[in-house]
C-alpha cells in the first residue's frame, strides 16, 4: 500500500505536470498540451527545430509511459494505474523504467535553461510557474531541496528525484523537486 504522504506526492505530479487538461487521466492530448506549454515558455514556434526536439522527446516519453502504465490498454493512464506503476518503482528504485529515466533527464534539461549542467532557483521556479504552480512557493521549494545552495547538479538531481517517489520522510530534501514547498 502507498502511504497517504506518498500518494499526495504522486497526485501532485499527476495533476500539475501530466493531466494538463484536467480530464482525470493522462493521455496523448495532455502531452501535446505540454509541448505547447513548454514552447510558449521558451518562445519556440511550431516549425522550429527546438519545438520538434521537445515534441519528439515528449512523444517518446508518452509512448514508453503508456506501454508500461496503461494496464487496461484503454489509451489513458488513470490515477490507479499511475500509483500502481510508482509503487512498482519504489520496490526497486535502482532499476527505473525507460520512460522514468527519460522524464527525469527531460525535466532537468528543461530547467537548465543556461545549459551549464546545474539548475538554480530562477530556472527551476520559472519552469514550474509555466505549469501553473506558484512561483514563490517553487522558489521556497528550491531552497529546501538545495539546502540553501545556489545550484543543484545533475547527479544531485537524480538522487532527489528518486527520493521524491520513494521516501516516507517528510523532511527529505527530495520532496521539493516538483516545486511544491509543503505537503
Ligand atoms: Ca488528461
Ligand atoms: Ca488505462
């Protein structure tokens, strides 16, 4: 069984980042909306090379996510399917699914707008604000996640990401990696 605390974290990611149209499940349309959202944030138009790159990355993530999580094969990931998949992950976090690794890298690269291999609070919070989160709350989340440091490296990010999906410790730094400063 997934604890209420971990369920809250899983639902935050589900509603804020995946179910973009608020339909109550995740499907391909949500990913198309995410492509539009990110392109708007970065100022890319539909024909741009960067737009196509983001689109192809996100569609690959959708395909591999659906292949693993859509247990009843109805073309959508329900909340129950979402939680069941993360429960499997928590049993052996050192062996993530392909889409989970792709998504982790995708979010890091998206946030690392300057491309220097680390993310700062401004990069972190502006991406999450574009997904509809409160920017000040996201900045507070970054300070907790980084333990007051100015930057978080890719190596640190991967550990924090894993921690988000697995830890029951309400004080763990990884709880803040998706821009929410309290649960
Ligand atoms: Ca949806
Ligand atoms: Ca399904």
